[in-house]
C-alpha cells in the first residue's frame, strides 16, 4: 500500500490534511469539469461509475466550486471517506467576482489553469515511487476544458475528452469554419443574418440568433465565448478518446457528423450513500416525502437549472400561470432565480397555493422525476434535465434560457415530440395565459405521453447489456485498464 497526503474536507466543509490509502495497480483518472453545475454533475456521475469498476479518481474543481460542493453536502457525507478525492485549484478570478459572467470566467480559466494543472500532475506523480502503478494514468477533461487535453498530451498521459451536452451542439462547433465560409457567421461568431439552418436534413433546425455563444450577455462576452468554445473543441479533437453523455438513438444524424464521438449516456446518478454528489446547493429531501402524499400523475414539476435568471415581471407571470393550472406542483426557486435580491411572489400567492404547492430551493431531481406522482416537467431544457426527463418518461413544457437549451428544446418538441414549446410574447415575456394554454394542450395530447413512455424504454435500453451505450462504456473501461 502507498499513502499520500491529499486535501480533503470534513462533513462541515473544513479542509484538512489526511492520509489516503491507495491500492497498487489501479487506473488513476484525473477528472476536470467545466466549473458550472450542469457540467460537474455528469462528470461526477461518470467518476462514481469508474470507481465501481476499480478506478482511483481525483476530481479537480476550481476553488470556488470546491467550496460550493463541500458546503452543500449532507451532514452524513464526509469527503475524506469518499472514494473520490476532491481537490481544488484557482480559476484566476477574485473571490467576490461574478462567475456567472461566463466570458470573463472563460478568459480567466484559459490564462490561469493550464499551468496549475501541469504543476498538479507533476506534484501528484512525484508522490509515488518510480515503479508505482498509481500515477495519473489518464486525464478526463470536459471538452469545454479542452486545453487540459493538450496539457496531458504534453506530459505523455492518455487523454479523454468528455462532451456533456447534445452531440448536435458539438456538430455545430465543428462546423464553425464552414459556417464562416458560407457567410452564416463572421469570424467572431456573430450571425450575418438571423435565419434557420440545418446541418443535415434530419437534424433540428437551428436559429442563428440562438447559437450557444450568441444568446449570452453583451457583444464582448459573446465573442469571448465563441473563441473559447471553438478553441477548446479544436484542442479536444486531439484526445485519445471522445466520450458523450448522449446515445445513438436520439441523435443519429449528429453522431454521423461527429464520427469519433462515443456515446455512453444517459449518465444517471446512482444515489450512493456517503458519497459526494457534486451539487452546488443542498437538496431538500422533504419534497420526496411531499410527493409520496400526492395522487399518481398529478404533480407539475418546475425547475430551471443552476443559471437561469428571471426578472420580477416574468417571475410573477410564471407564478400566476402555475396558479391558473390548478394542479399540485413542486417548484424549485433557487435563491438567485430572480434578478433582484430575493424573489417576490404575487400578492397572496403563497397563501392561495399553500395546500397544493411546495416550493424548495433545490431538489433531488432524478428522484423527483422518477416519482409516480409527477406528470409534467416545466424545464429550461438543460441537457442533464433533458436526459433525466427522457429516462423517466415525463413530458416537457420547454422554456429555454440560453446556450444549448434552444437546440435541446427543438429536439424535445420537433424531433422526439415528447413536449411542447412555450412561446415568448412581443414583450419578451412568456405569459401566464401561454403557460396555461400549453399545459392544457399537452395534457390533452395522449400521443405526447405515449411517445414519452416509448422514449423512456429506448433510453433505458441503452444501459442494459444489449445497449450500445453500455457496450461503448465497457470498451472504454477495457482500453483504460489495459494501458
């Protein structure tokens, strides 16, 4: 046995030095997510799966996300007992800076983290004797941290790039040179005209105004994101393996356009007791007990992910729409869901819905969507939420906010036809009347619910011994263990 000192934390989030016992001969993966919630969760899920197959995992967070993860852990979870070693490094931003300013965050990551990563790997590998099999044997990097592939290649370490979103979005990024040549966008990513395009006849139509880098922030932010996404996608192409949290059945055309991308999804959490989940906020488990008391297929679940922000007008319209529907509901209202200091509900709203609604700040989403009382998911269409909804057979009302969510909405409503889109009015607001109307349309359409249940079977079949995703994952395991 070899013992190394690593930075861990107690269940109260206090850092300490502890000695870790590491078995000889295990593959040892250094895992690096992009530091936002929707990217950390699938890589944490993948890490737990690798641990179950004999891997050592060192999970690299930025210092900011490291503190968020530790502070959100349940009291019974202690990361010094976890099978995943959680460590941190600076992202280059000051403690009080806004990390939702993605352009600034991406520029800071690019200028700061590569040198820290290289030094971290050298330091970790020096912790083992020359004949040890426990040095870092591979680096698994979020493709949005594609620079890490080049660091690993420079150091002679096998590289794995992980794509956490729809394969269709990656296909779009790979087609950037062609889009520039065809005059769809300029060299800085700005659309020359607002138009609908298709990368192939069977792909969803994409609105150039909704390209992932173009519908975020001001012009400098958009240009910074465009540069960051494109350069990291190019860097990730050099990786030995390209993995994806998707599966062939739902995006066949996209995978034809990205032939080296290997789908291993959907990656769903296993709810391991006493393990780090990667959540940035503490889950309110009381909502599951509340769901237990509701009638089957009666509850509307409303959640908009980790980044969505509404103005007060839109927040009020949503609340009124929920009230108009008149059914039991579970609504996730995270502390920063509105652009003011705290969400303000319409007058009397909380009193009027007290007997049929529950509002929480964060929910164990997979447990919620799997619950038999849940009938509908009003969602921002983030890819993790999309995969989870498909896996549980729950129909969608789609409310995309930014980035890839518009593409995911097109898949849901136009390609898979397991949900409906909520339309924005001329004033830029989704009205309470629109919410109520689309709810009635969806509830009255049995074909949508039937297709959702068929998609559930198709999704989960990929994770069986006959499924292509499980086969791809096993092929990857064997290759990594054989090195």
